[in-house]
């Protein structure tokens, strides 16, 4: 490995989330500010919502059922 070409590595870099959560990680930056972390992200907190805009899921299921029905009649 070449010397003096790699950035400084901080083993105790401080990460601050906009929700107020703070933790340390290893990074090439001393301080990191993030908008979302595992403490406030809906996937990790269990508050995940599936938004069905304009009935897309129902339309997909209807098209799938219709395609299955058509393919069975062609056989």
C-alpha cells in the first residue's frame, strides 16, 4: 500500500441524526450529519406504510387475474 495517499481514518467518527440520535462509526470524516437513521426510519421502527396511489395494486391484481384467465382458455 502506498503511503500518504489515503485519507485520515477516524475510528470514532460521530454521526448525528436529525431525530437526535447519536452514535459513532469508523469513517474518513470526523463528524457526519444525516437526515434519517435506523432509530427513525420507518422500515426499522415497524411503522412502514404501503401507500396505494390511485388503486394501482388492485388494478395490477385485476390485470393478472384477467391474463391468467385468458391463458387458461387458450390452452
